[in-house]
């Protein structure tokens, strides 16, 4: 609390980024958090609330009434207004309704406009605040209008000028740096026609999947992207800060899915809900573990005849599991980044199998020698070596094939991949090792 007060005293609030304040707030206990958040001007509360992890949102809205929250929402850009109201609805529907009714007509209209889109559509992430000009406007007039709007704080974070026709159909995208080197006495159209550069817009459809838009930003190294409807009419823009958030969310979701946990449940403070979600995958994992144990049970007599097999067989399964996880993680990530096309699947499988086989032969020699020296049984080294090669081959193959198959079926490649892979490597590892031991050693 003292640290925040000291920071506020030494800085103008307008100079501080919401993330800076959020970082300090996260270090406070519940009592100090409530006191600190009340000391911050209402117009900054919205940005700070969105900068903090979701678990703090409930504490923030408890400290402010509907009038104060509506003031905070009114200071946000349209896409952030929607996000704030959606979070508020999830915590307190009645308060959200009261806040919404206190907003001015324009803010209400923008929120309603954005809410019509599905969560996965580009329109749900766009800002409605855009700077446009007609192609027959004089450049000097456009610059004067931009300067006036900027001074009035009607525009923020503007990098591009969108050129539209009389029906608001998008024609060109002009960066502000290009605009400044245009001939100010001529129209925008004349400058574009005389320029050697291309101003053809790279635009997203408002109903397009946001994942595709993320790929556009990566591919073309964009900082902002116009959004158009089916008729090509400009309806908004998506900025890079929203894309960064989406990329982080996708990476987090992937990581959670690979671990068999639900990202939404883990972000929720409800411990029971998170425990139930985890229990589902743990239950599936228990069934796969039982399947592996049944394989071991088939060779009970073999294990009883040679205790060394019980000592060594976890090594084969563990190596296969780790090798498979390596292949699985690489392929899932490459699929997420769009680095594997439909015609590229076979190359990916061959690569992962080749890597796994190389490591299989290497560790087969290493483990074969260790087993031979350890138990003074030369053929035992041969058995574990052959089993190691076979299991790592299967690990590389299925580590690549499983996510590729899930992708073809329209399922997130990360969901369930590790459970399936673990089953394969455990069953193949135990079966190959104990089966070879039964026919070679006994």
C-alpha cells in the first residue's frame, strides 16, 4: 500500500500505464487492495481491471457502485468496453444491467453491435473507433481533421488512414508516415496514383475466424488491420495489442490441454469446478494405466522367472513416453502456428520417426551395455535394446500422427493427445520388452 501511494505521489496518473499499477496492486493483500483501488481515479479503473488477472475483477466491482463503473466503462475503447461488460455479466448480471443502462447512447450502440458476433469471429475483437477519409479529399484537410480529433481525444492509437468511397467501402490503407510525404495540395487519390507503393488493403472479414486473423498479423507483420463485412464496407479495425492477448490465450489453452486441464476452470476461483475437470482426465489416465498393467499381467510368469525384468521395464516405457511427448509437443505447436499444411503431413511424420529412431539406436546401445554389466546377462542387453528401438519408433510415429489425425477430425490437436500417446508407449513398451524377454531369455 505504501509503495502504491509513494508511486502515485511521484508520478502523474496520466503518465502511468495500467499494467504498472496492476503490478503493484497484485502485491497487496485483500484489505490494502480495496483501499488502494479506491484511491485511483475512476476513469482509469476500466483499463486497470482488464490489466489484472480475472480473479481480481470481483474485488474491483465490489468497491464501486454502478455509476462509478459506468464512468470507467465510458473511458474504454469499444472492444474493451465489450470485454469489461462481459466480465461484469459473468460476476453480477444485475449490476451489469444497471451499468449498461447508465451508459450513453453511443456506448450502448457500440456494445450491442459487437455482441452480435460469436466469440471466435473477428468482429468480436474489433474496435469501432476508426479514422477514415474519402479518396477525393485534399490531404491537407485530412491532416487538419486528424489533428483536431486527436486533440479532442476522439481518436487513440491511430497508425493508418482508411480510404473509403461514398458508400464507406474500403478502397485503400495509408499509413500516417506515408500520408506525411504526400503532396498536401492534391487529393488522396492523386497521391496514390502517382506513388510507386501499393496501398491495397489487407482486410479481415467480420465473420472470419480470429485464428485466421492472427495468422494474417504474423504473415504480413501488421500493427493494425481493417475489418469489413461481406459487402466490403469498413466496420472496424483490429489492433496488435488484441492479437497479442489472443496469442497468449491460445498458448495457455494449448499448454493446459496438453496437461489434461481445462483453461477456463483453472482461471476460475471455484476449486471444486477445477478439481472435477482435472478428475475427468485423471480418470481416463487411470483406465490407460490399468490397460498397461493388464499387459504386464500377461507376462507374470516371465517376470517371476527373472526379477531383473521388473527392474528394467519402467525404463523402456519412460523413454518411449518422453520421446513421444517431444514429438507430440513439436507437432502440436507447428500446427498451431500454421507451419504444417495438408500436403506436409507425411514429411512431418517421417522427420519425427527418423529422429526417434536415431535416439532409439543410441539409447539401445547405452542401455544394452548397462543391462549387460548390471545383471551380467548379455542377452538381457539385447532384449532391452531391441525393445527401446521399437518403443521409440512407435513413440515418434504416434507422437506425430495423433495430433495430425485430431486436426483432420476438427478436434484441437492438444486435447487428449498425451493420454492416447501414454497408452501407446506404455503398452508397446511393456509388451515388446516382456515379449522379447519371454522368447529370447526363457
